């Protein structure tokens, strides 16, 4: 069975790729992932706050910053470059040891650093770049138009700044999800990753304080992403990478049938080990053989909503099947 596919214009030996996480900050682990059948790896995100933290920790500024003048800016930039260079050394080593595509990942809050970091990742040798755009509507002063404008500005800047393929990783907080994703795809990006796994908040009732809930997904979280991939895969001009709740070969097949170009795995690797990748790939081949498919292109998108069909009708039909037991 031929499980080769294309994602972001890159040739993948498998549609199963490892999403951005702590495991993809280790070249030895990435080599293990390739041996287990990963089609590509998305590197652990570099966060702008992480670089700022390194600057504050290493510059040892005890007097007001104003007293340092231009010298502080020089020192801070040196520390920032040093922090990023450690990451870029890892990228270069990964490119030397791996044959599968290496996709960089960045998460910034300032417009300038989106561009600065993207150029540096391209120069370091990344095959593509995933923009981890976790822009959440926490502020009452932030409107949906503001969020859309931010995405648009960053995407346009990337098109004019770097030449490697660009994908955006988005969350589910969009008022007009279908329209917005389609519009982003028309802007010339090569892919969209659905969806960003947001940090969940919990409360410790003993200490009466906020704490983080588990960030790992569960198998039953697959359905929201599955719905949106099926709705949008035939209506977008870019690739879709499906993420969240992928634990088995069956999950991979579902996303491919819905129209995904690749499927990202993270939580399963933490819970069940990197060897899970081999099980997913073996299971995908077995399913294809059972169904008589020689390649992924023969069935990818088979269950996606057709581009000219009204999505609301298709979703309403599924709703009625469930609640009214209509066959």
C-alpha cells in the first residue's frame, strides 16, 4: 500500500506527523519518530515570552533600563540571539540526521518578531513554518474584526518575507469559522492546522487558586475537529492538518476520509509511547488493503461535504439522524 501524500507541498511518506510538543525539541526522539514512521515533525514552538524571559534572566538588569540606553538594547539582542541560536542548532542537527521534513513553529505577540523569527527559522533550514496563532478573545476590548485584522496582517507579512511554505495553527474561537478559514486559505497560505490545544483552567479548592488542567487530549475530543475538517476540506485552497484526539489508525483513517492532508499526533505519544506511530501506520495500511485502496488519494475526502452542497443541510441531516432516529 502506498501511504505517501503531500502536505504544504512537501512529499511525506506517511500522513501521520508529530505535532509541536516537548518531544520534538529532542533530535534523538525525532529520529525515533522517523524510524517509527512519522511523515514529518513539527518542532516545539518558540514563544516570544520565552526569549524575553531569557533576556531578563541573563542580562541581570538591576537599575532602570533607561540608565542603560542603547547598551541595554545591544545586550538584550545578544541574549535573544543566543537563546534562538540554541534552537537553530537543534534544527540544523535535525536536518542533518532526519530525511523527513522538519517544520518550525513560532508563537509571538509582537508583529515585528513574527517576521524576525520566521526569517531566522527559514535561514536555519526548516522545510516549512507553522504559525502557532493562539489569539484568544479574552479582552472585552477585542472584537472579531480585531482578531481577523491581526491574522490578515501577519499572513500578508509572511508572504512577503519568507519563501518556505507557511501554515497557521488556529483555535476554535471564531464567530464565523467556515467563512474565516476559507478567506485565510484564499490569502495564499499553504495550510491550516485544526485545532490549537488551549490550556484549560482548573481551580484548586484547597488553596483557592487557579491551576492548569491536563493539556493532553483524549480520544473523544476528535469529533469537533472531524466535523470542521469534513465541512471545510472541499472549500479551501490550502491543505488541512487535523489535530486533537488522534490515538489510533482508525482515527487517522477518519480524518483522511474527511479530507485532511495530514494528521498530527501528540498526546498519544506521551501516553502510549513513540511506537504508537508504527501501529497507526501499520493499521492504515491494513485498512487500505482491506478496502482495496492502493493510495490515499483514492479515498481522501470521500466523506467531506461536497463544495457545492449546503453545509447546513448536511449537518442538519446528521442532527436529525441522531435525535429523531431518521435513517
